[in-house]
C-alpha cells in the first residue's frame, strides 16, 4: 500500500507539501530546540589539552598553522605535517609553537595524497609521543576550475582534500580508540552551498561530510568527530595569486579573519562540537538553501557573473 502511495505522483507531491506545512508549524519549536542546545554548549567543559598529543596536517600556513598555535598555547604536544617544498615554513611554525607553550613539536614533511606517507607520519607521531589524542585533517587545496578546465587536474583536488583526510584517519583510528580521542575534519560551507566556480573543490568537501557522518556510527562514542564548515577565511587560499581569479575573494565576498576563526575552532573542538560553522551567519544560507532552493539559486547566481568574468584565466 505504501509503495503504491509513494509511486503515485499526486500522493507523493501531497506528502511533500504537507511535510513543508508541518515544518513551518513546528519551526518555533525548532528555534527553542536550537536555543536549548546552544545555551548549555556555552557552559560545557572544555577538554584540558595539557600533555595531550595533536597531529595536524597542512600546518605550514593558514588555518592549520593558527590551529597549531592555539593548541600550543594550551600545552599540547604537536605533530605538524606539510609537503617538502623549498619555501615551506613548517620548521618556523614548529619553532613558534614551542615558544607559545608546546612542550615538544615534531614536524614531518609528507604528502597527504600518498597513502604510504600518511601511514609513516601517523606511525612516527605515535612512536615519538607514545599516544595520539586529536587528529586534525586540515590539509587542502582550493584551485578554482570550471568544467572546460583541464579535466586531468581535477583528480589532485580529490586526492588531497578527500583521500588526504581519509588515509590519515584510517591509520589513526586504532590509536584514537585507545585515548577516547577526536577526529577533526576541515570541510567547507561550499560543500553545502555550492558556490559558483567551485564544483570540483566543493565536491571534494561534500565527500568529506558524507564520509565522516557515516564514520561517526562506526567509531562513536569512543572517538568523536568534529566537522568544520567554514566560509571564506582570510588566508592565502582566497587570494587572487592562489585562486588564479582576477581579484582577491576578500574584495568580493564577506570574509572572516583567520586568527579568531582558529580560536573558535579549537574552543569548539575542546567542547566536543559535532559541527563548527563559521562565520555563524552562514547557517542562515544553509537553512535558506534547504527551505527555498530557488531563492538560494538566485542569490548565488549573482556571484556567477563574477566567475564568468574570470573564466579566461582558469
Ligand atoms: N580559507 C578559506 O576560506 C577556507 C574555507 C573553508 C575551508 N578551508 C579549508 O581549510 C584548510 C586550510 O586552508 P587554508 O585556508 O589555511 O589554506 P593554506 O594556507 O593554503 O593551507 C593549506 C595547507 O595544506 C597544506 N597542503 C596542501 N596540500 C598538501 C598535501 N598534498 N600534503 C600535505 N599538506 C598539504 C599546505 O602546505 P604545503 O603547501 O606546504 O604542503 C598548507 O599548510 C583547507 O582544507 C581548506 O579547504 C579554507
């Protein structure tokens, strides 16, 4: 009977519109539920990081570097990872983290898109410190491609952003189970909002959400997972030099400073947040897209012209 009901175009549309109506009717209750959940989280105990071991990928610059400094100020031991490039600042980051309060910092050059190198840096971290408490999968690349760009370049985005988080997670989980540890994965609001020009990047970040939401069922409650959903943050990532667009994105869209973002992220992780969305205002965009996809499409189409103008350089 149910199958007949849902295979019928009229009844399935009716169910959809009745569900929408119910959603509108219960929305005041949802608001109260959101507040009831938010207020206690302000008072939730933060994990004491002193003496804990944190492994951060992509820590030679930007958010990874600043997240490392936040953990260092809390007295955590750090293992930081980035590729071996002549201009790499990884060693300087290690030095600064020690100055800020980390008792010991191990820096390892590795490429997260290579499975053997991920096994190597997880093993080296555990060998050096004897344990692992937090794995922060942060390394990522964000070149802007359109569908007519060289298609062979798309693979590297998935290899770094998706597999570059999954591989270290695979090797770290047995160690994190021993310490009731945490996995933190740096996805992006682009995964949910689908901003123009970001089809490959956004797809790689959407895959992360899907992977880690499913993984939660496998590893919880022993290991907890925090998914970062960030908007545009002021790092090299959004500069014209990096994206190969004509303008820095900070001149075109609302952006957040990187240091306060890193502080909020580490605070949220210590409180055991399931998701961290920054800037918070973007939660409205997510809701808008869910409830009124056409309005969201119109709104974001305005930004499309921006990308159209830049296509020649992609
Ligand atoms: N900035 C934003 O607006 C924004 C918004 C949402 C999400 N995010 C995410 O935040 C993360 C950090 O980005 P960011 O803004 O801080 O940019 P960033 O300054 O360019 O940092 C990227 C980091 O990843 C490392 N990395 C890149 N490819 C790697 C690889 N194959 N193996 C190991 N390390 C690699 C880079 O180091 P090397 O190049 O030295 O290897 C660098 O340390 C990314 O995952 C990004 O997608 C950023």
